[in-house]
């Protein structure tokens, strides 16, 4: 049985897990970020100080029995439209209630795994601490909260100079200091926040030590993927792991985070924070194997998104046809799973 740790965020959790679980002879361990603070999740975090439940939901539903998956996905994603529950989804409330009943986050998660009859896989949050994201821009201004980085109010042409996961209490103080305190005090707090990192989920030590493969998925580089790595000891755990590391490249750049990035730029960001070139396989779309619709490209250009240029010549790069063109241009889970199945086996 090969053990495969997967690091990702948001819709990738569901879309690919439900296919990967059918590859024979692998034990899947999804690791999900705890930095989401938008919409209904943000309300629950602010009001009740709970960890973001969304990616846990997507993982658990994807790993549930196939006969239950589609209904469970719709059921738990259902958002109420009236009264004080407006825009909350059912899962958020169930996770919140489960944690209150058990008085323990891990017990709540284990009980829900039993409820979903998940026996062969295990889901882990990247950290059990309340955290927020901090970006330092090239003009040395700083931006706090995942939502503010993802949908910025600042000049989106400014590059991210430094990126960190910080504890909740520092985020609150820095938010106040940004408005009312002198800059030198803010800089002192900033340094403290960066140095006093949140603790990683302690169970991840065994996960990474025992993994045969670690897969890094494409999505928002700064607000989705890096938050899984930048808690206290996770970087060292990944670097020291003997697991083969697989990176699946983004198809497009993203305005605000990765403007004009080429493949080398994505790889260099990982190098910057891990201080090591860790990848054994780099999966990219072979543009020669597909005729891209001009309509799609025009649509994405209007959203300030460009195709990621493959500017590296490297024996680790695997070029395949990995995408589908439907209403959007995205990775095709069947194609991707087939390629991964060959690597994993």
C-alpha cells in the first residue's frame, strides 16, 4: 500500500479526490489549509472562533461512498437564504455542532469520518491553531486576511515580497495598528508575528515521514497552496521526507498573485520558502496536444489571466494533455488521474 499525501485547497479537494480514491493500492491523506476567512466561514470564525470547515467538508464528502457522494455534496453545500442563517451552509453548522458536542476538534472530525464510513483514508488540517495570512508587498506595505489578498483593495500590480501564516491574535493587533499606531510600532509587531509562527498539526510528522508521494496541486499559489506549508515545522518535514514530490502546474496566472508568472516563477517561489528544489515530477499541459479556443483565451485575458509559459528545460517535466474545454478551461480529472496513476504505480 503506497501512502500519498495531497496538499490543496477548495474545489480541487472534491473534484480530484473522488477519482484518486479509485487508484488501487494507495492510501490517501488530504492535507487542507486552515486560512479561509471569506463569506460564511469568515462570520463563523469571527463570532465563534472555529477553524474553517469548508475544505474538510469537501475532503470528507469526496472520500465517502460513491453512492452517497453526490447527494452529500449538495446537502452539505446547501446555503440557507433567510433569517439569521442566511448564506450559511449546512456543513458549517454540523461541524460547529460536532465540535461543541465532543468538546474536541479531533473527536468531532473522527466521528464525522465514521458517519461517512471513511475507512481507508484520513483527512488532516494543516494546523489546529487559528491563523491568518499576511502578505508584504514590494512597496513594504502589508495586507492581512486571506480575502484581502485574494480580492485586493491595494494596487494589484504590486508584487508580493514576503508571505506568512500568522496567529490570529497578531492579525487583530496589526489590523488595529495599521490604522492608529505609528509605523515603527507596526513594524515591531510585524516582526514578532513573523517569528512567532503557528504550530503545525503534530500528526503531520508521521504523515510526511511515512508518505511515498506528496502531491502539490494547482490553485492560487499564495492564498491556497503556501498556507499549508508555512506553519511552524511543515517546511522541514516536507524537505526531510523521502517521499517523491509531484507538482502540477497552474494553467493560468492570476491577477493580484501571480501576474505574468512563468513556470520558473512558480518553482522559484517554492524554492524561496522551502530553500530547496524539492520536486521529482512537474506535470504541465502540452499545448501542442490541444487546440485552444480563441474564445476561451480572450475570455481569460479579460480577467487578466494568461497561460503559464513553460520556460524550463528539465528532465523532471512531464508534458501531457491534461485539460478539457467545456464552459471553462480547466484540468480534466480523468486525464490527470490517469497520468498520476502511472506515476504512483
